[in-house]
């Protein structure tokens, strides 16, 4: 459907150009990491620092339960009947066209660019001020929609919801952490949010039914919302096939004329850490609890929520008859156009959206026989309906030298299993880290991961 292709494309571009992201979880238990406060504000490092602009901390990540290898397949007709080596899963000559797809197929891209930040001691604790650019793009497609695309022979398809979403904004944050006593350490962060863009596309209640009388009935409510300064939908005009109906307009893309702040909001992070004894610690944090109020809401929806195909009845074989097959096909074509094309309803006012909160809970054990080695278990849950997901990550971290630490970890999440690592080098006056929450694995010739899961993080800072 054209509107889904357009919105998924727009949200993906937004998500890749600026950044919002899941935090770099491999660094959560690494005490020498300067940016642990992004995952828990209570874990702000005591070291004073200033980021190198744009690369103080950078994290890009993708998550999903299907990949390019599920969409692009080896062509079974090559080389005898086709000169194309690759084909899509829609190729009817494939033995199992939907192999690799799940009942609910989801994909998300994240990034986080720390444009500028400083950390310093003041007011009885550790403080950090930062400017970060954030964005994300999500999409989910039920398997029943793919089944309908490759097999139209069934009598009933209950496709449920198809969703795509993207958001981009800039964040100005101030965080403070302090020790209350030998057991407790707490922290909080206040953030002002400057919205750049927010886009959603939804198909709800999409169903296709073939009745015993031979009637096809399609139902579905299709909606698209776009909030962005200077943006509008672009439309094309097309004549109905039935001459007496005139013409109609339908959305075929998005045009952006200008840029700026499209929304304002705020959010907070709250966190704490408790030392049970010298070997065990527990911690928890609630991140990004807030909202953005957007100044506009450019709205589009399909004209008709139902399409009924009753077949060709009482047709006349006369070209000048009253009910020719051509006239009936035009009638059904016009009804179908009103069902799946989006109609631009313009700016319908402001709207408010949540940011998407994350709950982190961790437990840490330091080895008594070798204090430089410790293990940690981190549970993360991201709340962003309908794109909520969870992860559990088991970490082993070592600090053999005062200026060198890092570790490896293994995670299980809603999408897949993964292995990660981090190397953190922080001699006097300088700090550098690099790592991954998910090893990229095999890629195409163009360096596109075969699975939809990948991660890369790095940062360079000056310390004192």
C-alpha cells in the first residue's frame, strides 16, 4: 500500500539522520565509563570531563526479528530460466516463501549522538549537562498480511494491526547524582525536549473475508499523522474510472519546506543504587518519563473503510448496455481506490505524544578473590506501545589496570539473542571507549547485516 511505503520510508530516514536510542547496555556495569548515567542517573562518574563535540558518545543500533535474508532469497530459476541471482519472498517458485517470518514481524532503528556534554563536581555531588540529538523508527507487520500477499486462496484473513512510527528531537539535560550514605547513591536528570518530527502510520482492523455467497469483503481503517514544522503531504489528482464521479486526490508523499522546532516537551530520569555489602549491589532506573507537545498534526485517512466485491452480475454483453462488465469493473475499481488511498485532511491541530520510557534493573556481584572482576545482570524494558520490548543481559567485566576496563556479555531480548562487548581506555586526561551490544555477524557485499540486529557505540572525551 502506497501510504505505508511512504510513511515507513519517511520515518526510517528521520530515524537515521538524527538520534534517539536505547542506551549502550554493555557499559552499565563498567565503573570507568563516563556515560553510565545515560542508563541510570545515579551512576554518574566522579571524573570531570568535556566531550569532543559530536563524538563524546555515539550509539547506533537496529533491532528486529527478521532480516534481509528473509526478504531477499536465492532465485530458484537462476541460471536456467532467469538471469537474476536474487529474488524476493513473493516469488511463487520458492518452496517456502514465508520461511523466517514470525507471527508478528518487527523492526526498529535507533541512534544517539551526544552533540556536547560536560561533567563536573558541584552541589555536593556529580553533575552532567548535555545536548543530545535523538530519534527512532519502528515498524511491525503481522504474518497474516504476508500470507495474503503470497496466497489469496484462503477465505478469511484477520490481519490485525500494521504500524510504523518515527520520532526525532533534541534534548537539553542536566543531571545530578550524590551519595546519601555508604549504602545509597541516588540520581535524577531533568530534560527539555525540542521536537523535530513525529510520524505515525496505522492500519487497524484490517480483515479480508470471502462469504459463502462468493462476496469478498475488505475492512480497514488507515490513518497517518505527521507533526513537523514546514511539512505537508503531497497529493496527486486522478480521475475516477466512472466518468460521472469526477476525480479524486490521494496522498503520494511528503514535502518539507523549512525546518525548526515542531514541538516542546520535558522528561525526567530517576535512578538509585544500593550496596547490600562489599560484594553485592542492586540498582534501578526509570528513564525518559515525559512527553512532547507538537504544534501541528497533519492528518490523512482513507475515504471508505470497507470494500465489497460481489462479482459481476446481470451484465450486458452489449457495448451500449446499461450494465456492461467494463462499467462494473470501473465501479469496483473506484471503490477500491477510495478504500486504500489516503485523503489529506490537512492540519487538524496540535497533539501530545509520549517519549517512551525505559526501566532498567541491575544486580552486580564483585568476586571476593579478585576484586577487579565482577558480574552483572541487567533487565531492560522499553515501554512504547505497540512497540514494547524487553531484554536480559548477563555481563562479565574486568578492570586489570586503573586506566583500562571492559567486558563481554550475552543477552536475550524480544527479538533475538546477542553477544556484546566493551573496551574502555581512560588514562589521565583522555577517555575513549568502543563496543557493541550485538555483534554484527554476516553481511552482504554492501555491508548490510543479514539479520536486522546490529549495534555500534564509541566515545571520545577530555578528562581532568
